C-alpha cells in the first residue's frame, strides 16, 4: 500500500521540479509513400506544411515534448499520362523524448498517432483512400534556446498501413514517410 501512495507522490514532486513551457511550431513537410506495389505508377515527394502547438516538460537535460500538429502529407503519383497530388491531412500527436545538450542542441525520438481529417484524391473511384489512423515513429534533431526561436528537423517513419481500399493497380500496403523542417517558438 505504501508503494502505491509513494509512486504518485514521487511523480508529482518530479513534475513540480520540472520546467513547463508552451510553444508554437510550423514548417515544411516533404512526404512520400513508402513500400507497397504501385505497378507502373511513379511516386515522388509532395511538399506541404505542418503547424500547431507544443508543451515542453524539461527535467535538466531530458525533455518530454507532446505536440498537436495539423499536417498535410502524401505523394505525387504519375501513371505516365497524368501526375496528381494525393494529399491526406491529419491531426498528429507526437510525443517526443529529447536530450538537450549544452549549447541548446537536442536529439529526439518518439511515437506519433495521426488522425485523418480529410483527403484530396483526384479523379478517384476509391471511396476511402486512407485509413482513419496513422502510426509513426519519429527521429530528429534541432536547436532551441530556453525561450525564443528555434529550428528542428524530424523524419517520421510510418509503421501502419495507409491504404484503405482494394484495387488492381495499387497494393494498399504502403506507409507514410515524412521529413519535417520546423520553426519553433517557445514562450
């Protein structure tokens, strides 16, 4: 019984000693679909954007950073006749664990859950192109002072299948791969 009471007390004391900061971030996504069999369809990167907010919970050099981001991602698909942007927009919730070095540089890693908001699929007979959820793991680095402006770069590796359809041309077992470049402002 004492252990059950002691653990929450320890967590509360640790949170009290933590430095809590709020911030905004936004930037460029360079995304593509990875894996799957697209037969004679060429895939290329799609340039879009992401924007949202973050909370930094800092314990000395260790930082826990949950975020909420609107993210537009997808790929350009070219069947030899037409090239079209296949965009899927998500509300992504990454939870990154960062190690901040002296001099304000950091490295980060963590999971991300994405929830589909909309999809823009041109001239498609497919009712639902993408699944409603998308899971990824992120790795990144950046530079951020304790307050003010910073920059970051992150690669999100998709771990869940994106496609939610059945067609002869494309195997829906492909994943999202997203490279993000961000400007960060911490209050």
